[in-house]
C-alpha cells in the first residue's frame, strides 16, 4: 500500500513545532506502525534529511515507552500500544484507501512537554508515584509470603489495575488532560491488597495533591481515558480513588511528609 | 606466560574467586561471608556515594536497597522512566525454592537443577546462594504488593517451567517481569521521595572512571541536551542488562546494549564467557526484511502446547488442520519422552532448527543467506498446537491461562491460535556471558560491582527459564547490600577521590573525542544498516551452531565491516541535542568489538555446551558433547589494548557438591 504521513516536527522543547508531509510506497500490511516509521527514517536518511525522533523500547506493548496520537486517537484506532499497531489494523478502517494520509502527533498535554518531534517528557507520572504510590516495606523485613492470604477476586482486581504500563495515553485522550486513570490504577492496585491498607488513606491524598500540582486536570467522567487504555484499566479505578479520597477527607487525613 | 594462540588471543594467568569462604560447608558460606563483612555505621552511610547504572530488576532493587540503608545513591538509566527497563518484558515467571507444592523441591534441588541446566559451567557457590535467597525474594515482592497469581484459598499459585520437574515458578499471568519491576520501581521511587536516591533519566553511561585502580565514577551523556558530565562516587554498580542486540534481531528491547560493560572491559574489567548466548525456542518467526525485533511467546506455553512439524516435507504448505495425526511428527515427545515439550531451551531450539534444516519447517519461506553468502528460501517455523489442550481443558481454561499471549500472537501475526496452531522459531534471547565477578559480585576492578544479566555468574552455558528474574532480584535486594558494605567501609577510611585526578578529565575527553569523530562522518550508510549487517554475520556464524572456519570467517567480516563503518557511515543531526542516530552509533561501535570477542571465545571453546553448540563436538545422535577434561573453566577475557589480541584468564570450575554428569533429558 501507499500512504502519506503528516508528522509533527519540533526541534526541541523551546522551539515551535509544525507538520510535515511525507509519501511512502510499498508498505506491507503486516508491518508494525513503528516499523513504518523506521522505514520512513531510512528514506529520510537517503534524502539527506533528519529522521523523525520517536520513542520506543520493548516493541512488545509492555514498557509504555512508545505512544503517539494517530489520526486524533492516542495509540491509533485499535486499543493497543503504538508498537503493537500493525498496518493491517489501519487498513481495516473502511475510510482507509491507497494513498490515505495518516496524521501523527506527540501526546498532547501541558503535563507532558514535547522534547523533540514525537517524544515527550512523562516524568510527572513518576513524581505522582513518588508521592506515595508504594507500600513501605524495607528489604529483608518481609513476612513469609503465605502468612497473608489474599482473596482471589481481590487479587485479580488488583492485578487488573496493576497492569497499567504508565504510557500516558489516558492523559493524551482526556479533554481535561487528567491523569486520573493512571493515578486511580495505582490506588486500586495497592488499596485492594491487605498489604496496602495501613497507608491507604495517606496514599490517596498525597498522590492526588501531586497529580494536581503537576498541572493535570480533574476528572469529569468523560471516559475517553479508559476507551484508549491499551491495558484495559477499567474506569472503576477512578471510582475507587474518589471513594478513598472521600473517606480520607472525612477522617481528616492530612498529607504525610 | 603470555603465548599467542591461533594468532587471535594470548594465554594469561589463571584466576580464582577468593571471597567465598570455603572453610565452611556450602550451605553456610553466605551466612559466613555476611558475618565476616565489615559494616558501615548508619550515620556514616550518607557520606558514601554509590552510582547504580540501570533501573531494571537488578539495578532498581540495588538502588532501592542501598538507598534504604542510607547510602547516597545516584541511579542512571536511558529510558524516560525507571519503570521501563527491559526487565518489564519478562513474561513467564520467577523461580523460588518454597516447596509450596510439596513436590520435593528444596534449596538443594533448585541449586542442582540450575547447575545442571547451565551444563556445569556455572560457579557452585554463587548458584547455591541464589537458591538460598530465592524464597526471600517472593516474601519481599508479596509484601510490596506484587499481585502474583493466587489460588481460591488465597495462597500463591505455582507452575512448572522448561527443564524442571517441580512446580516452583511464581507468576503474574504473562506479565511477571512487569509486576516484579513495578515492585522494585515503587521501592525505588519511595527512596527518591525520601531523598536517598537521585534518578537520572535519559542519561547514558558512556565511560567508566578508574582512578588508582579503583572504579570512581562514570561519564554520562544527557540524551536530551547532549551534555557530557562526570559523576564521581565511592563505588559503581553496573546493572545494565544483556547484550543480545549484538545480533540486531533478538527478543531484547531496542535500546539494550553492551556499552556500559564494554567500556568497563576496556578499562580492565574481565569479560567472562562472552559467546554464551541463549536462544529461546518459542518466538514468533521473522516475517520480513524490515523487521526491527523479534517477539517472544512465553515458554509457559510449552506446558500445554504440543510442538510438531509434518512428517513429510510435501505437507509443509498445507493447512495444518488438514494434516492428520499420523502425518505429524511430535519430535520433542518422540526424541525426549521423559521431558517431551518441556526440554530445556537449548535442546528445544536446536531441534526446531534441525527440523527446518531438514526441510520440514512451516510458514512462509523467507530469504536467507547461507554461510557462503548464497541466497536461499527457507521456511523457519514449527507448530505449537493447542488443539489437544483446548479439547482436554476447554477453550475457557486455555484462555484463562494464556489469553493475553494468544491475543498478542494474533495482533502480531493476524492468525487466531485458538483455530490454527501458532508458528514459533528460536531467537536470540539472553546472554549468559558478562563481566566477570567474584562471590561478592565485585569485578576485578575494586569498587566496580556488576549485577543481573550484565554479569556472568549464575547461569553457566545455558539459563533455565524463570531464573534471570530471580538472579536480578537476588543480586539487587539481598547480595549487593551486604557485600558492598564491606568495600564501602574501606572507602570511608580511604576518603574521596580527588576531582582533579587526570584520569577523570581523560575519561571525559575520550568521550568528547568519540562524539566528535562520529559527528564528522559523512558517508552514505545509516547506523541501522551497519547494525543489521553485523547481526547477519553473528547469527550466521556465531548463532545456534558454530564451526571453526565459520567463526574465523566472521572475525574477518566483522573487522571489515567496522572499517567500512568509519569510511561510509553518516550520523544525522547534531551532537548537542536529542540525537537517536548518535546514540545508536556509540552502541554499535561497542558491539563491533564485542562481536569479535564473542567469536574468539566461541572459537577457543572447542566443545558444545548449553546454548553454545560447536558442530565439531557432538554425540553420534547429534546431541551437544561437552569436554570437561579440557574446558571446565570460566573464560575471563582481558582487554589487550587497541588492535591488540585479548588475554584469556581461566577460572577453574570446581564441583564439590554436585557430581558432574553428561546432561541428558532422554
Ligand atoms: C521477552 C523477554 C522475556 C523474558 N522472560 C523471562 C522470564 O519469564 N523469567 C525470567 O527469569 N527471565 C526472563 N527474561 C530475562 C530477564 O527479563 C532479564 O534477563 C532480566 O530482566 C535482566 O534484568 P537486569 O536488571 O539485569 O537488566 P535490564 O532490566 O535489562 O535493565 C537494564 C538497565 O540498564 C540501563 N542501561 C543499560 N545500558 C545503560 C547505559 N549505558 N547507561 C545508562 N543506563 C543503561 C537500562 O536503562 C535499564 O534500566 C526475559 C527476557 C526477555 C527479553
Ligand atoms: S491507565 Fe492505561 S492509558 Fe493510562 S497510563 Fe496506564 S496503561 Fe496507559
Ligand atoms: S515500545 Fe514498549 S510499549 Fe511500545
């Protein structure tokens, strides 16, 4: 197939970006989307132009390092990471024709400044975790693993939330640029387990304060986040977050140092 | 003493590990070593600076634990977040000798299986300790909230994994590595919050600083701004993962590289067993020339999937569902009835290759080049079939076990494995070689510690499944915090390094020079193009099967390719900005040199063992033939200088607690 790519080019964080268009021929349908970008870069190289910078590492849908907005959708038209999107998935769209134009932009959010072309800085998500997204246990101080049984359905629900890969698609998709699905996923993961109870209320207050300080917006229940989440983290995690927050405020939970 | 052998390398003096206390029985050595180690008073720890390079299971766990102890830690990694280290991709599980299944498991059995699985090329002391601390790892991770699979009674579930007959593998669906890494990452972020660890994201270590014979710091390049900086410390820990990407195509993440350990090698650290490469049997076959990496399908699939090829080559292009039972060759079950589809990786991989070489491979034929450079069309795939399991267990049970893997397979290939058997083929997966370390995980450069896949220590010539995660976490959580105390206590007396030491400026200058030289290249070929060419040489001559003349050919071709690189490569962009071509070029230069050393190591080891199959050394049935009389040692290589042959130091492997046997899975 032949395609046109319309790609956001931006030299660095301080410069202004713009779109550029490139034509490609001979694309095979079992190529992954990132392999098409690799090929484009070989083509640009041959033309003496600078390749497009984009992030990826595992290319298996698990590290969360890749991620671009494709035709207006975070990670593109199917629910997966960008690296797991294949040309055949794009070609399944009835409006896709030979020579169609595909628009590619970086994650859009004030919380994620663009570093170059399609690469953004997502360190804000780490800072939310630093604020309390963990269970405090010193190495070597852990009790025998079987001493704390966990109900299977709770363990499964915790796992569902723990599957978040921190890609930031939820933020990119949200009209409020809210990182609530990401934050809620961590709160659910740890809050559903018996090990996570002692710090549960402090955790939600601390993490949410950081979330807001990073400039992410509030959640108004639009649901775009869960719709694009490649790991199918359910919207329920936000409900749980709100429930814990309510509980924390009622108990007068303050932030901890 | 130094004699030039084969025109390729020099024979150096023997070495040995002196840190494991051999005056006590193996089961007491680790306790004894910990007891003998010097301690650092808590108030003094914050005066000591430790650099940890890497934030995977080994690095993340090490940085978190050292931070917890109160040391002043700096943790460097090249991804945008510590959580993205390559450990995240591990699917299948992590072993531990908990004996939760009451199936006869014990520390000794895990130790025994690991040494045997590694084809008796691992060091007994280190492996025993690994088995010993394995149970603590599970406790630690569960306490951190790692959501391992559980049974209805609320207790942890286990499964069995390739090469063993007990169920000792803990797992979190097909995402065990992710969940373990998130645990370590959260522990790390907790320390960042506490102020004991400082993270340096998107920073690549490009040189090691050695002053007066001790590791004293690193030189980094900020991958966003291009800025080159030096960071000094009292000790340096490298946890930088494996170097499988020397083959270009592998199951490793795109950024995995050898630079950190290679730079240390060039500064005097020994590189042990570089040629030991693990080839994983269950990967999705390559589908075209544009491919950037290969995808692993978890080995746990082998618990229920049956592997076969058609008995007759004529059937290879038929729809597999139309090939009747009697025309299928379940070759692993036929050749290895006791282990069947669960034989260790090296055996499963080699037999898959044999079937395809015989012309009984399946899937589309792809173009490949043989050793003489001739092109040929080959089918490189065997079936991994779940129809019997679906019949026996039902589709839902199969989907509960492997659903996410099936989905991933379908997304990549477009085929539905519930309907059509999967196609799999071996791919480069893990490197058992790495920097040489002693029992303390210290390299021969004092103050330079190496952990996880970056060191050579625990897996011998072949790694059993679910043991790399175990090693990374054992090293990071439980070994380094104890062994490094001993060294750091000394450093407290020794004092800080002089920031004006000439070695520091010199290390930095060498990095700047290299960047400058690379940016000046004005040729016609891209870095990726060279990397692909290197990968083809390595896979052809130093891959699953190696021969004397092939390896010699490879060494010549690698040297020529490297020269060609300096003549005809071009690096786009600028040095002082985010520049992915420049990053890749730096890594590729180190891969060129490493590739040559891998071939020399493979050439000198004229035996087959584990993942290293020398065609000249096989039994009449075509199985790997080891030569314990000649090769019962670790090959530790020393850098001999620019364009000089490397020097081989042998560390004898001494088996006192385990009897050496020819490994048989029949
Ligand atoms: C697809 C796949 C599946 C696997 N499945 C399993 C499994 O089921 N069970 C199992 O036991 N093992 C498995 N393994 C193997 C296991 O995952 C790895 O061996 C292990 O995770 C390595 O951990 P590590 O901490 O040593 O290194 P890594 O996790 O690779 O971390 C390396 C770190 O070093 C950093 N780094 C590297 N070079 C530099 C540099 N120059 N400068 C700065 N930072 C640098 C990186 O940023 C990263 O943080 C699997 C491997 C793969 C590829
Ligand atoms: S919740 Fe989903 S979309 Fe958001 S960061 Fe996690 S995996 Fe990505
Ligand atoms: S590259 Fe890792 S999720 Fe896409």
